C-alpha cells in the first residue's frame, strides 16, 4: 500500500523527490501518512478534495484484498 500511495503522489506533483510516505501498522488497520512539498499540496488534494478522495478510494480497494483497513492522511 505504501508503494501505491508513493507512486500515485509522485505522478501528481512537480517535486517527486519531496514525496514521503510513512506507515503506521495496527492489528486491523494501517495508517499511511503522505507528506509533499508545500507548493504541491494543492495538486495532491485537488479541487474540493477530489484528488485526495480518489487516492483514498484506490488504496481502500487495494487494501480490501488483504482484509485490512487503510487510512490515508495528507500531512503538511
């Protein structure tokens, strides 16, 4: 999941080298924290959060195969 979020984010931003994804594991859930450069924040979130919602939907669908709950948080 971590690699998936990283690939999606790097495709969207102007500075892909600034993309960082950290993973916090729980028993039934995984939290993925996405950090991007401040100037790329709007590109990852999108108008009215549409891009962020799409990223979360794709990751949620991929995680359903593993039987885990994945939460994607976008941090500054």
